[in-house]
């Protein structure tokens, strides 16, 4: 290396860069300087669905806490797999956060057999956010007033009744297929790029029925634009207490719920994961946020990164078995 004024300047610059790299790799950068620019939250479904609603409820309050903008970016399609793959391939620097869902992390891999990411090893889980429940509703023009009547109608018209879902491989798609098999009926699946577009077409009567999430259907059910038949949770939804469960409607033991949460790409520095966990949980614990989510039929249930990672692994195994045993894996 050169000596003298110019050489000394080069040496100082080199050593300073090396020192900064060492600080960053040690985690001190993560703790002291993060975040230094806006953060994007990838959502695998269109605006208006549960994934989008939770992401925006958190993002709007997370930005001020972090001192940076937190921008929601919708990358809809393939049951959430497009956004999930983008997140898996993103730089692990703490500036790409995924609105993770059981749909893309467990159900879609189970249904498809292969996806372009590993839900267990390609991500650094931050926290579960909410538990989600599916609901079957019909357009008011349909004669079915109960789940029993709907099943009877479907048996008379096998494969002729259309049902909308937020996307192939979504929790509601799998919940629907499990129920059709349980009830021994067949419907025609019409997948959409998110819960928002699906419910719009259901309300307009373009599809006769919809297997979606309580969160996206509640306002329309309350307004009489959709008629709710049953929810897939063990107990009734607090948002729609008059709507019976599938189990109560003649199918004891039936239950199909899922979750939404936040995750970074794998190898994101642990101090960054820990900071984001702390801030997101603080937002989820705000009474106004809890009320907002509960009113939509979403149950806030944050968990630490280790517990969330364990849930991801266990659900990956669970839904693989469910799909295999039910013969639902796509050829």
C-alpha cells in the first residue's frame, strides 16, 4: 500500500470501510442505525383482503415508531406465492418484510407439491399477527338459507354452483375443498387474486357463493349484501355471533383456521428481527388495533420468533397430511 498523503488517505478510507463492514456484521449496525430508509411490506393478495387489511393496520402505526416510512406493496397472484418468492429472494437487510400467511407457507406447498421457496428455511419469522377464520356465504338471490340447504342444493346440481375464493392455495380454498369432501358435494372453483376482488364479484352476483375470510365479508353480511351460512372455526366469530359454525351445522369436529404473520428473508440480522418483533407486537397490543381487527373477525395473537417458527414447521407438516389424506394434491 502507498505511503505519503495520498496513500495515507487511501489507507484511512479502506480501514474505515472495513470497520463499517465489521460493525454491520456484528449486529451493532442493526441495533444503532436500523432503519435508515423506508421499509416495504410485501402482501401476496390484492387490496381489501385480510392480508392487506392486517398489513396496513400495522404499517400505518409502525412507521412513526421506526422513524421511517413503511410501505405496503401488493404483489397478488398464485395464492400468495408470488410475493412469498419475492421476499425469499430479497436482500436480508431488514428492508423487505413479508405479510406471511398459512396459505403460502403451508397450504399452497401441500396442494402443489412444489413451490419456488422453502417456507421453513428461506425465512426469518418475526411474529404471528392474527388467527383467521373462513366463512361460506351466498348471494341473497340463492334459495339456500342454511348450510344444510346449501349442501342439499349442491347435491342436486353437482359441479354447477360456482364458488369464489381469494386464490388457489389460499386458506379458504383449502378449507372449502375439505368441506366439499366432508359433505360429499362438488362445486366449481373460481379463484381470484385476493379476497377483495372475490367479494366484489360475490356481492354483484357474478358468482353464487364465496368461501372467503370473515374479515372481508363482515361488512357485506351486516349490510345484507351477502348471506352467511357458516364459519370454519371451533367457536362462533365475535364479529358475527349469529352465524353458526360448520360443526354446529351438522359436521361435528370440522375446523379449518389459519394465521397471518410477519417474516423477513432468511439470514436477516437477529438484532433487526428482534427490533421488528418488539415494534410489531407493540402495535398489535394497541387497543385500537385489537378492536379494529376483532371487528373484522380477526383474532390478534402475536408470538415471539421462536414460537412462530415452530408454528410454521408444524403447520407445514399438518397441512401436507391433510391434503394427502383428503386426496387434494393437484396433479
